[in-house]
C-alpha cells in the first residue's frame, strides 16, 4: 500500500504531469507528420531537387517534355519503384534511358515525396501549361547579334568566359552556316521545340547529364552565353526547312577524288622537268671529252 501511495503522489506531482503531457504532444506530432508522408522540410528539399535536377527534362502537370510528365507517376509505379528508378534509371529500364543523377537515397526519397505530394493536389488540366512545341511558335526570336554570338560560341569561334569546351565537339545541328559537329551527344536541330526556351535554359545552366557535368564542372556558362545559345538554337530550328540536306559521304568521296587529281598533276609537272635522254648520258659525255 505504501508503494502504491508513493506512485500516486509521484504521478500527481506537477513536474511529472508536465513531462507526461510533453511526451504525449511530441508523439502526436510525430504521428501526424508520419501520416502526412514527408515533413515540410523534406517536401521543400524535394521541390528544390526537382527544379535543379528534373525540370530540364520533365514537367509536373504541364505535359511531356524531353521526358514524360511526372504528374501521378508515384501512384502509377508505386513509391518504392519510383525511388528505385531515381536511384538507378538504367536498372529500372527507363527508355530512353534517363541519366543517373547520382542522388543519395535520402534525396531520392525527398524527391519522390514531393512528386507524390504535388500529384495529390488538383488534377492535371490539359491547358495547365503550354507544351514546348506551342511555346516555339509564340516565342520571340532573339536579335541577330545575339544569334550570331550563340553560333560563334557553339562552333568555338568565341571561347566561353569560364573556359568550357565548345558545343560542336559533341553536338551537331543541321545548318548551312555551321560546320558538321560531333556525334557523341544528341543532335540539336529540333531541340527548341522539344524542350522549349525555359527547358533549354535549364539544361544548359544545370546540366543533368553526367558527361556535361564533368565537362563544365567549375566552368559554368554566364546568363548572356546561355541566352545566346538558346537564341541560336531557336533560329536553327526556324531555318531548318530551308537547309539543304547534308551529304557527308558524297562530299568526302568528292574531296578524295579531288585530292588524287591534284597529286597526279603535281607528279606530272615534276616529270616534265626531267630530261628526256638517258640519266647516264652526262657521265658518258664527260668521259669522252676527257679522252
């Protein structure tokens, strides 16, 4: 009885009651946050990750971009499968293969929590955001000097301010004014309609692809350079229908034939300078004179 009396007094003590209430309130808050999915902090982190890592290729309710619209993707694929796809896109079988963003699991979970939270909001409206192809028709073209700067930067005639490599080393565009470029990365003639102005700006400013990240690490492009490149790519697409198709194979063959003709001409001229008589005739004549 004495022990029970002590316990009763202990529970009746104001400090003990205060601690008990604090514990109950803390438990309720944790349960509330758990029931709601992600905490506000993780949702905000997920939003930041989406804007910096995903928005270049994906919309969230605005229709497909370079990649599919991610509205409702968590409900469709499942939370665990979506996290796995973010962590290892190739293993998840995404086609075309999404680049591996190299995110830790914590960031992948925050990103998926944000996608789930946003998808649970208002349903996607067909006219919620204009598709990039519609933006292309209405976007005002850049001034000629900005387009020319973009072309010079693309070809490497003008160096980037922070020393990044020229775009033409890996990319190509179909334009009579631009030399043939590399084939290591995507062909960019129709990039403006695929991605839109904001999409291109985001990709150039925050390269989501590992090769681009390595090439431009610590060599970020300036806002002026990004605007010039986007203006140039918009102009390239606008002029695309007027360009003559490139026949690289025929040009190489023609250049080879021309080279052979030049070499034959050089050897012919050299042969004319040679004397028509025997090479040893001069030696024979000298011997006869000496006798």
